[in-house]
């Protein structure tokens, strides 16, 4: 989430399309990755997708919007939001490009292991899942002796008051799935309405009509099975929630 990746820039107010599946940059899925001979789009898309792929330069979300500026040699803080803990590790790599129309290459990234691209390689039995992401940043070599302003605020940024500190902070949309609630739960089309209106910037999400889930866990005897919580996160934290087993999973 920091620096904001191309898939999630909309959550901060940048003028990019909303990506309702911004947690699904896993090379198509483990089976697709294996079918593609272990090849993945450089920014996490299915390798078999037409070029430019959606999250690459020139694609639907690869619009060349710089989200952070740093000076050469400057230590930086990063934030990663995990919606499901599959175990594994993270790698950061950076690769220079001449302009926003040029996409990075895997060969370049393989030489520079400390990047804007986040790679989560998961370990276990059978085909492994790999998640990737790309963010557009600028590294300045001459800042006149002063550190650059790291954050490049979007024009549409909204400030909200933090409940703990009382300070005004930038609004970040962190919801993953939103559906109808209360008496509106069975109203035709309410799930789509809530997903589209709650998952926008800024959100229009009336609490009497919509509910947004942030995590899910296994319940009952199913909770005793290894990996049951991860199963619920994978099936229920994706819209539409038709694959979510409400008898075995509880979301809130």
C-alpha cells in the first residue's frame, strides 16, 4: 500500500480506474502460472494476456502516475497489506525507465533486488502462488540539499479525522468486499450497488444499506482443519462472494 501500486492507486484518490480485484495479482493463479511455464507478467498479470497487460505501462492501470519521490540513498518506509497470510517472503526491486511509456523488464529487475515491485513467493506443496505488483516512483539525484517531498498527493485526495490521534489524515479506501445489509440485504442489485459505491473514492457507503468486510475466518468444526482460515479468506474476500461458504466461514 505504500508506495501505492498501480492496482490500488484509486484507493488513495489518484485518477486511475477502480480495480475491484486489486488483491488478485497472482499471475493468473497458481495453475495458470504453471501452465505458462512459470512465466508471469512483470506486474503480476497473467503472462498469456495481450501486451500491454492491464497493470503494465500503457495498460488499463499503468498510466505512468508517479506516486512517491525519493532522493538517492534515502531510507524509505513501505507498507504491505495482507488480506490472507499464505506465508512466504517479500522482495523489493527497482528498475529505471526513460519515460512512463516504457515498461520495466524482468531482466532488469533480476539485477536490482530492492524494488517498487513486491514479490510474495509462497512455499508449500504443489504449484506455488506468486503475487506481484508495480508502483511508479521517482528517485532524484539532485535535490538542492533538501529531501524531496516524498508523497505526491492526488488532486482528489480527501482528508478525514483520525479516531486515535484526532489529526486530519488522507483518506484511504481499505474495504475489500461490500454487500447489502439489514432490510436491504435481499433487494435485487443491492450487492452490486454497494460494491460500486463503497469501493470508490470517496466512498458513498450508507451503513443502513451496505456492509463491508475486512477479514474472514473459519467457524465450527471446519476451523480445526489446517488452512481453513486461508480458505475462507481466499473464497470470501473476493467479489462476487458466490464461492463463500457461509456455513464454514464468517466474515466481519
